[in-house]
C-alpha cells in the first residue's frame, strides 16, 4: 500500500462539495525568480517587471479555476500590491499574472504567493 488516497472531491455534511487548493506557490519575484515552496507548480517564468507565469506540474481539468495572489516587500510599508490581474486568459497548464503597485505601475515583489482553487 502506497499511503496515497485518491478522491474526486470532499462532500460536506450538508451534501455540498468542499473545494480544495489545486496548486500553490511562494516565490521570490525580484532578481532571479526562485520558488521557496510549492505544490503542483513546476516553475515560475519571469516575463518582465511584475509579469509572471505560474506553470503547473499536473494540468487543471479546465481553465475555469479561481486564484488568489498576495505579494509584498517583506517590510512594514508598501508591502501590499494594489492589484493582480490576468495577463492573459488562464490555461490548464499555466496562469499568467501581473502585479501592480498603488500607482498601478507594474512592479516586482520579494514575496509573492499564489493559490489556485477549482
């Protein structure tokens, strides 16, 4: 026995489905981009200032997932991004995001986290 458990979804006591995180990553988005820790993320592509592609190890079932991004400098000031937007339509194999500062200028951040839910 491998110790692995396979399932299609969790069902709550009321019969509703309990959705889970399908991929996540914590990476350094400044200088040479480097993943600190991740799950179901094979790599990060640096496409330019504040522009990153999160590449999945195992493809999503479709591109209709949701994502959450958090990013900051690791300091007490100016540590929150103003927005994170789709840079292009999501695909089953990757998600491309663009980080902006409070003036909506593209910006790199030292701490970037992304979680994908489906």
